[in-house]
C-alpha cells in the first residue's frame, strides 16, 4: 500500500494511483531506511500548451451602398425578325439577312445557317423541319441518308434540286428553321415564329405551283394545325392560295419503312396538282 507521502508525490506528478481490487492481498512496500527527512516536494504547476487561435472569420459586408452587389446588366431578349423588313428582299439580300440573323439563341450554337437550295423559279417547293448535324456542317437542307432518300423519290418523278434547267422539273427546298437546334432537339415555338418571315419570303420569291410539307413541324408552321400527319395527308390544303400536300419526313420513313408507300402516294398527288397548274 502506498504511503501517504508517496501518494502525495505521485499525485503531484499527475500519476493515477492504482488500488488493488477488494479481496486481493495487499503487497506491503518496504519503507525506506531511516534518515533525514526528505525535502517536501511542491506540486508542479500544470503546464499549459500553446493552443492555436481559431481563424478569425472574414468580416461580413455591412449594409449600405458600399456593400451592395454590383447591378447585373439587363438582358434584352432577341427581337423577332421584322416581316415588313424581309418582305421586300430579293434572293441575295435575303440570304445575307439569314446569315446574319441573331433573332433567337440558335444563332449562338450554329456552325452556319441553312438557307435553301434549288431552282429559284421551281414549280415545286419542299419545306422541311429543321437542319440536322450534316445540314449544319454543309449549309444545305436534306443531306445525309434522309436527303438521299428524298433525292431518290424526286428522281422517280423526273425532279431535281439543281439550280439550273427547266423549272417544271426542278424543286426548291427550304426548312422552317435556318439554324440547327442543339442535339437535333425539336424546334421551339418561339424559334419557329422568329424564323418564319424568311420562309414566307422564300415562298413569295419562288411562287411555286405546289408545296410539299414534309414532317410535323413543317405542317404546323404552314397550316397552323396540330393534327397528326396521318389525318392531314391524302388531300390538298392551301397556303396563301398555293396548293399544299402533307407527307412524312424522309428521316421518319427511314425508321418506318411501311409508310414509304403512303409517302409515294403523296408525291403522286402533288405531281397531279402541279401538272394541272395548281388548280
């Protein structure tokens, strides 16, 4: 058992005393030999280690004019194309207006605009939906597999997208949108609305005998109808007095081969109307 003096020394050193469990024999500890009394040991003062001061928080700006965040510049939404300004343009000024158009956000992601291709006085006018990736790269509508299918359908009727030759055997091809939507998403209604004056002017310049609207968004832009193509095809509609026939988009036909026969019927109907001079 610790003597009182030893216990006091151990406590002063900060050591914890061990006490034997109850019931165990206690081991006697020999007392030191008699001699002069040991000097008293003063308890050492606890040593305080330096503690790093916590980081001071950044001062928060006080309320007032000096602390106010700088005002953000006002964002002006792009203005729609003025139909009156476009309606008097001839082909080259119209092409330049399309190339420089910034009326919607598509102008920020396009590679180039897709104006149109074909004979400027063709009897046929084909209106598609929006440019895809290949069209965006080449600047021409209906290229790639869908364009190859369209060209094959036109050749079967002795028609061509060539810019020269007999207008009766030529077509002019344009899209409802002149810029490609990112990732080939569907055109937004405001995009179709802002781009519409360009298409309207193209139809006025071509003065076709027949318009072939290919695809849902071309039909919606020209006929203002949300009915399915299956319900609109098979009869003659009118756009600004011009006969209009509805049919499927070639990209759709590549995925739905049975509808190719229906699309051929639509082309034959359009050819009959064109031969009658649009009556």
